[in-house]
C-alpha cells in the first residue's frame, strides 16, 4: 500500500474518532430533555431509515438485490444484537449506574480487548511498533484524563455493578469492531454492514421504545431544536458516517491498528467540551493529545518503516 493511501487512512481515522467523540457532549446537551433509551436507540432507528434508501440506490447501481436470505443475513445477527443493541443498552444502563470518571477509565480497555479478540478471531499479531504505540497512546490518554483519574471510584460498592455493566458494553464494542473486520473480509460493502446490522439492532430495540420508555413523536418535536438536532447529529455523524468510513479503512488495515485511534476519544471529547460547553483546555490535554496523534501515525502510516529501521538496527548490533 502506498504511503499516500496510508496517510489518507490515518486522516480518516482522525475524522472518524472526532465524529464519534461528539457523542458525549451532544448527549450531555440533550440528556435532560430525553430519556436514556430514547437517546440510545432513536438515533439508531433513524440512522437505519436514512441509510437504507442509500443502500437501495447502491444495490441498484451494482445490479444486486437486498441480502434477505438466511445465508447472508445470518452474518449480521451477531453484529446487530451483540455489537449494536446489547452494546448500546449496556452502555446506557452502565452510564446510569456509574460516574463519568469511571466510564472514561473503563473505555480505555476497548483497544486492548480488540487486540486480544483480533489475535483469536483474525490471527492478527502484535509487533514491537504496535505495542510501543499502545503504550504511548495510553500515556497520552492518561494525560488528557487526569480529572477522570482523580475522580474515579472503580471498586466502590455503590458503583461496582455499573462499572461491570459498562465494562461489558466495552467488551461488546470490541467484539463488534473485530467481527466487522470479518464482514469486510467477506466482501460485504460498508453500507451493507452498517444497514443490515442496524436493522437487526433497531428491531431488537423496538420493544424498549414501546414498553420500557415509550417514544412519542409529537412530544419529541415539542422539546425544541436542541433535542431534534441532537438526535439528527447522533443518527448521521455518530451512528452513520463514521461507521462507513471505519469499515472503508478496515479494507486495508488490521483492526488492531485502526482501533488505536479510539484513544483520541478523550482528547476530542475535551475539545468538544471547550467548544460546546465552555470548558477549559489544559496544557496536559494538548501534550497528551499530541502524543496520541504521534502513536496513531506510528501504527498506521509508519509501521513498516519503523519495523525495517529496528530490524536493521538490531541486525547491526548482532554483527
């Protein structure tokens, strides 16, 4: 793969994680207007309705039919239930039963869990550059998350159940990212993976939106522009576009490499807090964010160059 394509993929990963990072401040903006199940699943259903016609147009252009047969749809049962529905429900439930600082720390497990799952499910291997990049990225995240670390209370009885539920959500997220690499390798398109998985997840969420936290469209519209635009932002710019871009990058990159970009979450969440919520930026946040950027560059753009450099370096030492 030429370096310009690698650089493009790195840039896409930055954009992807920036868009995913908008989820937290947007939820904080609309959370006092809408219930947690509505916030979790209405954007999912809406995203499915938005991207389904786009898939139809793509299929028409390619001259293929919708994949409704069991031989095709069976691949999306796990991604739609475990990777979308259960993950979102556990994420919402866990967030209710723990504090934000704990959730921020627990989220750091996702790339590690992905690396473990990818080694079993995809036979991906960790090399020296990837391990070094993980360590650097983790250092950067810790620097951007000082307030979370200070405020964390991971093992206190009051929050222990919520922490375990949130950790389970992270496990589901790691499985989803790894499993979607399998779907990419099976030559499903980005839109097919997104839409078919979202259809399964949406169907599973309908009982919650009917009986657990009933959704009423008229009441929703009356909540004002912030609630409406917030749901639209989550539907398109959190559930939709970044997922398509992520699947596109997975065509050329190991999931272990791609997921390292998720360590940009705290940095981008902090930036969004500054822009949308008038929070303050610190020197540690800037330095930590820079370190994370460097670590993602190492593992996406310069991995082969660094491996070759260290190979030559070690070979000279043994001569």
